[in-house]
C-alpha cells in the first residue's frame, strides 16, 4: 500500500469513528477517546483533528447547522501551511467535498492571491474526485473575462487533489444589485455579461448546470465573474447528457430553486438547461423573489411541482410579496412603476426562458441576450406570450364550433365585418366605409385560396393585424373599427396577449374620433376587460369593465342589453376574485335586466342562467340551481341543436346537482350521456370536456368507486397539463385527488397532494380567496388522522374563517370546514366550541358527502365524542 492510499484509508477510518462519537453523550465520548488513544494512537490523532475542526467551524458558523456533515471532511490544514508554491492564509469555504483557502504564491512566476480548492483526502478515491477533476478539465478549456480562471492544479503529498483558481473578491449578484439600488435597466445590462460568459462556455460544449447568484459574483469594479463549474457537463465527451452516478452523488447535484425541469426529472440536459437557470436568475434580479420555491421538497414532490406547478409571471409574484415597497425601493422605483415595468416584453422574455419544455425556450443564450438587447434598445422582441385556450372557457361557448381555429379566425372576421356592413347601410357615407371593410376581408379570403395566395387563416389574421395601420392610414374610423374587430377575434380565440394591444389601440383611435364617450368606446372597454380576465389580470379586468358599465349606462340607459352584458362579465370576474356573493348579485341583476327588456328567451339570457346556476351549485344551493338549468335547457333546445355544447353542459350540470342531492341513480345516466356527447362535439382536451370529466370523477368518489375515480382525476391532471391549463384548474383537481387519497387511507400521499394544490393556489390567488377553504380543510383533516392535532387546528381555523367570510351557510365547503374544526376541538376536549360548529355543518356534510368519506367519518366521531362528554357531565 503506497503512502497516499494508506493516508486515504486512515482518514476514512477516522471519519467513521468521528461520526459514531458525534452521536454519543460527552462523558461517553471521552471514555471512547481514551480507549482509542491506547489502542490506536495514530487514529486517535486524526479523530482529534476532526473534532477540533468541528468545534472551530461551529464557532465560526461556517456550517450553519450542518456541523457533522461538513466538519467530517476537514483535512486539518492550518494557516501558514504550504502546498507546493502556495502558502495558505485563511479558510474561506468548507464543504462536503473539500475546503477553499485564500492562498498566496510568491515564487517569482506569480505574485498574488488565489483561491485554492482542496479535495478531502478521505474521498480522493470516491466518485467525488471525478467531479473535482472534471472541474479542472472544464476550466482549462475556458478563457473569458467573466469566468474565474484556472491558474494551476496539483496533488499534495497526502494524495489530496487541488485546483488553483483566480481569487474573486465580490458579492453575489442579487445582493450587489440590491445594495446599490440598481434600476431595472442597469440590472439587465449586468445580466448580459452573465449571458456572454455562459455563451462562451456553450461554445466550448460546456453546460454549467448550477447557475445561481452564489456562483455569479460582481467585483468591486462592477464586473461579473462566473464561478463553480463543479457539476458542469462536458457535452463533447459524453454521448448522453442523461443523469450519471456522478450527478447522483448525495442526491442530484443541483440547486432545486434554480434547476430546470429536465434536471429534476433526471432527463437529458442541454444548453436550454442553462437558459432556464438564467431565466430564474433574471426573475430574481428583477422582482426580488424566485418564480418557484422548491427547497425542502422530496424528489417526488419536486417532480410533481415541475409538472403541475404554476407558470411564473411577474404580476403574480409581485402581488404576493409582503415587502413590495422595499423591493421596489431597492430597484430605484415605486411598487406601481415596478409592476408596470415588469408587465410588458420583459415578462414575455422571462416566461419564454422558463417554459417547462426545453424545446420551447430560447434555443440559445445568444437568442435570450439578443431579445434583452432589443428590449433595451426599444425594438420589438422575438418572444411571444405563451397563451392557452382555457383562458376563454367561460365565454368561448358563445362561438363554439367543431371547426379548426384557423377557420374560426377567418369566419369570425367575416361575420363581424358583414354585421358592420349591414349596420352601416343607413347612410351613403357609412355604406362607403362598410364597402371598404368588406372588400378588405374578401381580399383575405382570396389570399387564403391555395391557387391565389399562401398562409393559413390565422397567419392571414396576423398579417391583417399588421397591415391595417398602413392600409387605412387616412381613414381612422375604418382603421379603428377593423383594429377593434381583429382584436375581438383574437380574444375569442383565447389570444388575449395579442388582443389587448390591438383593443387599446382601437380605443385610442376611437377616443380621438368621438371624444371620451361613445358606444364603440364602451364596447372596446368591455372587450378589453374580457381580454384581461382571460389573461388572468382580474383586478385590471374589473376596472375596465366597471368603466365600460358606467359609460354604457350613460349612453344606452340603465336598462339595456349592453348594460346587462357588462353586469354578467363583472359577475364572472368577481367570482374569479373569490367573491361569490358579489358575483351572484351581479349575475342576478344581469338576468333580471334581460327579462325586463324582452330578452328572456335568448341565448344571451341562458348564458347568464348557466353562470348563475354554476355559482349556486358551488355554494350548495342545488335545487335552485337545477330550476335555472331546466329553464335554460328548455330555451336552448328550442334555439340550438340538441348536441350543441351549451345544451350538453346544461344536462351535465343537472347531473352534478342530482348527485349532490344524493340521487345517484338519476345522475349517472346524465353524466355518461353528456360525456359521450361532449367528446363527439369537442376536442377531448377542450376545457368543457376536461371539466365534465373532473365532475364525473367527483361523482365516482362519492359513490365509493375510488379506483375508478383516481384514474379519472389523474387523467384530468394529465389533460390539463397537456392543454397548458390555468394552474388553478390543476390545483382544484389535485385537491379532489387528495380528498380521495384521504378516503382511501393513503395519508402521506394525501398530505403531499393537498400541499401541492395549496402551493399552486398561493401562487395564483389572493390569500383569503374562497378556493383556500377546501384545500385547507382537507389538509387539516389529514393532519388530524396523522395525529398532528396542534398543527391541524390553525390550518382548520383559517379554512373556517375563509369559508365563513366567502360562502353562504348552506355551502358544503363551509359545512366541511366547520365540522372538521369541530372534530379537532373535541380531540382537545373543547366540547362547547366544537358543539356550536358541529351543529351548523352536521346535516349538510351527511347529506352531500359520500358515506365512506373521511370527512363524514370525522364528523360522526366529533358527534360521538360530544355526546359522550355530554352524558358524562349529566351523570
């Protein structure tokens, strides 16, 4: 055995003894050390070194709670020691693989400070050494002003490898920017330096794989230095970038909050992996928070979070920050201005970098940097907003057709313009304007003819949106009308990010033509409100719709179809904001107005009836909901075909109410029939079809068919992920699945699923939103069954408070929150408090929930405990 091997073996044995001693009480530890000094003195010295290093590191707070793991790796080196030509001055880092020392070389060849990274001898023969050697190999290939240089490498006489790196005296980029209160533009310019360094690494076929602020320092001169290529991937030497044993050392070698989905899922990594991490870094630099918080998650939780988590946006992130004022000040601005700055193209750029699928991100760091440069120069960026059909689910039914999106685009342009053409025949001037507009659309159809032009209808619509400005430069009235029409078409196709600027432009033109108030301006405002609602900007949507309502009342009178339409839209936005009582009042106003003005038997009225019926089902008023649905069904069957999606949905919603009333026999055939019809009428991934399948899963769960219900819920989650659905829709299904898992007694899985749903809601919704009531109530019930009563009670108290504030007394959600809290209180023998809560919710829970469900079981137990306590008190 040579000296290096012997030293390594000695350190390994010393480490094993050290780890065992750290588990002993001080007195027992001292006895063991005395025995070791007599029997194996050479090992005794090494163990003492480890113990001393552990105490020193703890005193200096190097390890921050991880003393055992990190102190066990020390080499016992001290200041003043020499490694070849380098003299160690002080330790500046200590970790599981080794130590980092500030050192100085003074032999004439180089005079200055360096960072010396030393691999611990006791792991010199482990797979960690492969990573260490890899870092040296990678750094040897790189020469860039923004990458810390490799200066030297060697091996100590004890067999420990070391690397000598350029010493960077700097701060992590996020802290450096905040301390100097850099504005957004300055942060973007600094970020471009990072991009250039990563681009250089990629040009040498090197993927960093651990980009984060701790590895991106800014020097006193304001220059970026990229550090730590310890887990980088040498693409040119590895046929596959899939996970290896090296990357699994002590778990996947990654930082979860900055890791790309493919890293967490163990899939191949590419340059797009670094693009994702750069997106996270940029998100943090600009907003002061991370798009995802993943620390502390299990590998399974991480994977679920990636696949089902919410897509990040600055608007949502800033809306949840408690210290928004301070964050804005550290960016040299105000909260309002920061929100505005981060709401445009920069949000689009970051969201593209953070897309789940690598192929949908920027294909290179150069592309990302180029878009940021365009943004800084005031030029259009290449990234397009990620948009989803689900955003229009509540109003898309007005234009449902089993045809392609491209065909809908062209047909809807035609329909709008022909309608305008007919309306404008009243005067000669208006007739001339309408003829121009109709001719314009006819030309679009000509271009769509494969023998005369090129492009799909959607592509032609894009062309039209860009061409209107030039084609009608001298006819602002026609330009405004066409721009508004095209904006409405984009909105109906669930493309609000394209629709919103067009609608804003049209509104500006209309104001210039007509002044501040005009029917067309009110229509544009209403459509803009719908587009903002579709995009998920509910507060802005509410503001625009309120403005439209006031204008329509002034222009059309208090009782009119336009006013009724806006009232309905405001009701839907209020429901999204978690205000069901406000939503109900607005929807009832709208429906009553349609009835008063002679539009009771129209599809406009039945749309409101359906929205109101859905709300009544949500709050537990099933019989009233069914009466509305029956009335709407009578009207729509007369006006529409029997297989029209609106008719199918009405039948389906009646089935939902019947099952909640306990009439499973009547509900089941309606569920089956409506599912068959909707899958024939629409794509299976259409929001209508997914929602109906989810309702069927709830029906199966209440019937007690848990295996079938679980398969349905998992299918619903998969479809929503595939359809890029609203994250809150995925979260709702996660909650449904969690309730099922609890019913099945799979408590740990249920807890994880409830927490995943809660996290998604927390990223998307205000903290007191009504949707938090069921997820918190369910989580609390699981915690009770896990025996964590003290942890469960505050969770259940919050669920009860939200349900009480947002839901009527007859709501099953409110009843479940109350009975669950009542059960928890009885476990602490707080019977009087529990009795009042149980009295309000007992009957509703018993009538609406499956007889074998966990909430029914706990409600019964609460009742039994209270009765026993009452009887004991009497006796």
